[in-house]
C-alpha cells in the first residue's frame, strides 16, 4: 500500500470552527478511585485534585506513604472517612481505601493531538472510537493506546461514554497521561485528519484485508466501533481502508478494547516498538 499522502492543511489553529486559546471543554467534577488511578492523578496533575478521602487500615503502607507525601507537597486536603462513604463515592467499585475528588476532566482539541505527534518525532498514531458506551472498554482502550505509543484518543460527544471514575479505574491511571479529544462530528474529524496527512483505517470484521498485509507504520488513525454494531456505515465511508483481525475460533468478533489493542500492537510492531526518548 502506497503511503504518499501529504498534508493538505497548513493551518491547525482553527479546526472545526473552534478558536485555539479559548476555554477548553470540561466535564463535571469526578471521583477517581483505586491506588493506581489516584497516584497517577497526583503524579501527573496534582493541581486538579481537590480532596482525598482515605479509609484507615485499608490502604497499603507503601501507597499511603506516597499519597500522603504528594498531598502534603501539593497542599491537598485529606479526609479520613468510613469505608461505606468511599463505596458510595466509587459507585460500588473497588476503591482500595482511597478516593480522589478531581476537577472536571479537561479534554484536548484535535490540534493538540496533532502537535503532540509532531513533537514526538514519530509518525502520528491516533485511536478514533465510534459509539463506545461501556466505560470499562473505553478505559481499557485508553490504557492500550498509551502503552503502545498512540498520541491520543478521539471520541464523539454524543452516543459515547465520557471520562468518568470508572473509565479512569479501567485505564489504570493512563487517562491522566493520554490526550483525549471529544468532537462534535467524527466524519468531519476524519476529513480533518486526512488534511493533516493522516491515513484512516477502520476495524471491520467483513474486510478482505488482514491487518498484517497493510502498511501501518505511517501517519495513521485506527477507527474502532462498538462491540456488535461496529463502525457505522457513515463513518466507514470516510476511511481509506478497512482491516480484519484474522481469527481461528468460531466467535465472529472480538471485544472492542481487545480489537483496539491488537491493531495498536500491530501498528507498534511495524513501527519497531522503539521506546520514545525522554521528553517525547
């Protein structure tokens, strides 16, 4: 497959009718729970943590030491509360004795993802999600995207789960390190990515092209749809090619997060799986 798409759009300052430098979209305040998600929040964006809630005797000593140390250094208030209150904050999730109250999640904009890719010195790699509504799937995809070198994840504002505490828990804290853009129109966004020189590949179990026969080492956006429904036809029409994950079993499709991880791994393999240098 020939890879010669050049950037047809030189201006990245105003994509989709939005001016850069304005107020970024934020979700409502959220609770992040579990040792890893809370620690990653403190390590990456301590300024976004409003309060910490701890249950005595349930938090492991090593984790407690780092959490208290970082909270003290950042001036974050720590409250000791009963286990039952943490369970309510975590909506029944496994909180491991700690919950953080965070300001609303700050979504990135599409130009931010493009600039992150350019700054990394590596070919752009994005994950575009069409209709993912399960927070565990979403969180797992964010975790894979971050681990396998993607420069960001793109979701739609409608018919898609936003970043929540459940998503953060499922991502094991990767949500604090992975750029996530929320856009009004996925089809329009795919066209904007094309203008920036990015090829669009959709996960499609009905495609005749197995993933390993395609060139995935250049500027690429992988589009993954919801389990069962897959990528919508209207979105598929804006993709350059479609990829099938070959399977030997009798099950006709894979979980959305598994599909995303497999495609991301193949893209990372073709790119040499090189570890980015410090600061990239």
